[in-house]
């Protein structure tokens, strides 16, 4: 099968949910990320009531259902992307470690370079911990121990159901040019990605998905109040 030749997708998540999701899934995911960011801003400005209202509006069960059902549909229907791609390289560059990932996130202002949505980590000091600490009843299976998140899994492992409210907006460093095709693990080829875009892109090229290139202008359009430097990254 080949990807659509007429429709250009704004992000890997857009591509994935267009083909494998249900109507309204993309709006659900994007609105949840923005509501989470707005809840954090309200909390940081001492508007606890507004923060609680916004955080409560993020439907973790619906987000988890969209994640599970779209992945199931993808496995059932198979590829909707172009199967034509360059030949994989024999030796791949190393994966991104936490050190370079944090530098990428900071550079990009903790915004997904594909869809423009805010992203959050589960690390000590992450902003999302403020909401979890302030309103523990909204994420009852998550606890904060010595500044780090613990979930309901074995030895405190975090399961998808635990952080369903921000499952789609979990931060991940993404190789624009896949490592399997010789993409390097460096600041030019890495971009901040939400987990939705990172998972949806897999090790495919943007051309295979018919997805536009992740320029910094996309973040400027979504968040014009924030200023980002001019950036250049490898094109796939």
C-alpha cells in the first residue's frame, strides 16, 4: 500500500490517527495537551480552582482508549505509508541518552517539533509533577517518591494507565532522519517529539508518511509568545 499522494499531514500523529484512529481522536489528543499546559500555567499563577478544572477535563480513559484502539487497528490494517525507502545502513549511531535528550527539549522549549503541542517528562523536577502533587485524586495510581514518579507496576514501574492523562504528550527525542538510514544522534538531527508523534513515525522517513518537515516555525505559529532561535536539522 502507498500513502496518500494528495494529502499532506502536519505531523506523524495526524497521519496515524487519520488512518487508524476514530473521528475526533486528533482533537482529543491535542486538546488534552493544551488543557494540561493551561492547567500548569494556572497552578503556577496561584489559580488553583482553574488549574483543577482544566486538569480534571483531561480524559485519561479516553486518551488511553484512543492509544490502544489506534495501535490495534494499525496492526490489523497494516502499512498505510509508502513502502519505498532508502536501504538501511549496516551500522547505526547510538541511541539518544538522557543528557542529549534534555538539551533537545530545552532548545525546543518542551514543544513537539512535529505537532507543536507541549510535552512533559516523568523526571525529577518535571512540571507535570506539580499537577500530580496538587491534585493526587486525578492520577490515583501515581505517587511521587523523593521527587520521582512511581506507578502501579512492579517495583513502582509506571504503566500506561497510570499516566494516561499525558500519555500522548510524554516527551521523546526523535531522529528526523532515522538511525536505521544513517541518521545521526546529534543536535542537528534530533527534535523534541511527543510520544504520539514519536511512536507514529517509528523508523520511517517523513516522505514515507507525507508529513511536512518539523521546522521551528511550527512552534512559533502555535505559540507566538515564545521566541526560539533559528535552527537547522538534517532532512530525511
